[in-house]
């Protein structure tokens, strides 16, 4: 079996569509522990790698820990980079809701 489309999208979004090793855009979702070694098709066993890094490091058991560490670090960086933007949208949405409520109240008066 392969990764579900849902997990692929989750990995793509968590990595900002970039390789966790070289930051290239255009990733493949890599099994850290391969299916042949009983690796599961889960988010925890997935890493975003570009085709080049995937072919160089993908099937190397020695690199599994390193790929996992790079992935985890990259996910944190991406979250920090985009979290302020998400917060701004939340604040703007709250302001917009309040402005609409004020507008509705004025229309009734």
C-alpha cells in the first residue's frame, strides 16, 4: 500500500512543499522506514524529500535517523514561519466579524 492522499497533503503542507534536506520545491513523500521493512503508511513515517534527495538518501538505513531529525526540525521552522500569518488572519477575521455586527446593528436602527 502507499500513502493516502490525505497524508501526502498533510506532509506537503507541514513542509511548505519543500524538501526537508535541501529546501527544493517539488517533493515526494518518502517512507523513513520502507514498506519492505514493515514501515507504515503514516504521517510519522513520512518525510518530504525532493526527487534528488529521495534517490540519494531514501533507501539508506544509516540515514533514517538523520532524515527524521531534518524533517522534525523543518516542520518546526515552517510552523514558526507561517504561524504569525495564521494568527494575523485569525485577528483580521475577528475584527471583520465585529465590523459586520456593527454594520448589521446600524442597518436596523
